[in-house]
């Protein structure tokens, strides 16, 4: 009877160890190779390219706002053009995919297990995954347009709130 008990105990412990090993395997850190494959499938490098373009566009808008609707003189325009060229060079150098890829890989490793990366790989290899990747830029553009429309309603209210607050701070009661 004791022998049966010990055999049963050893079997249960072995089974428990096997389950723990399986859970541990599912929880293990994702590999660089799997993450790189996912980054390629999701075209993550294009995200960085898109950010560069947005920064360039934002920079140009900021310059126009700084000019407050006034036309730059030819000398001022040369200075502005020179600054834009230098900023574009900084963006081009500082925002290369080879500089961002290690950051992506590290963040994916910290965030996802190998099993989760495998699930994402399976999804992005599917027709639905391909559709998500190909349509995501359009979705993001439409979302940004919607957000800008909402912000155009909120922005005047924010500006008025700012002006009211400044006026209150300058009022004689505050001194």
C-alpha cells in the first residue's frame, strides 16, 4: 500500500513539474528573432518614417505661426530655410530605424511573452492581419482628422480659459 502511495506521489509531483515547465515555457521572454519578424510583418519601420514626416510638418506650421501671418523677408526666409534644412538633417539622422529597432525589441520583450508574440505573428500572417497592416495608416489618418475636428471645437474654449485665467491673475485683487 505504501508503495502505491509513493508511486502515486512521485507521479503527481512529476505531473506538477511538467505543468510548471509548460507554464514557464509559455511565460518565457520573447526572442529577438520573433520580435524582429513581428516588426517586419507590422511594418513598424514605416511608423518611424511617418513620425519624421509629422515632425517636419509640425516644424513648418510652427514657423508659420511664429511669423503670425506676416511674410518673411528674403533674408529671413534664407535663415528659416537654413534652419529647416538643419532640422530635417537632425530628424533624418536621429530617427533612423536602426536606432529605434533596439528600443522596440526591448519594449516588446518587457511587455510580451514568447507565446503572445507567437500569437501576434500568427495573426499578422493571416489575411485579417495583412488587412490590419495595410489599412492602419488610413485608419490613423481618419482618426487624426476626427480628433482635429474635435480639437477645433475645444481649442477656442481652451484659449478663452487661458485668457480668462491670465486676466484673473493680473486683476488688482490678486496683488
